[in-house]
C-alpha cells in the first residue's frame, strides 16, 4: 500500500514538473514574440498553465526574495517536489529493510 502511494506521488511529481517546464518554455516563446497572447489558443493554454501552477508557486514567491526579472520559484518547486519524493522513497526503503512491511 505504501509503495503504491509513493508511486502515485512520484507520478504526480513528474506531471507537475512537466507542466512547470512547459510553462517556462511558453513564457520564453511569449517573451521573445515567437507566439502571441492575442492568439486564442496560446492565451487559453497560458492561462490554464498559470491556473494550475499558481497555487503551488504563490507560497514560494511570498517566501523568496524579489530577484527582479528572473523568477526562481518554478526551480524551487521542482527541487522541493523531488526532495519530497526522495524522502518518501527513503522512508519506504527503511520500512522495507526493517521488516515493518
């Protein structure tokens, strides 16, 4: 049961990480005028990605100092999710090795 929970969390971490990377790439494309927010499809994808990631990124942005033009909160989010994933995997290994499962 615990292994299934750890695998589900790992899957969710990979999905959120992928969404963060897609948002980053799209923000670069928008910043360099490769795509334009006046396009309805691009605007809807941009707004959907922001709606998905804002609940995760807002608390990080409140804690982090202002760095000007560069937003490091997506990197902090990915690193934090990976740390949680590793801690859960380590917990599972400890329980498995001690015979607790």
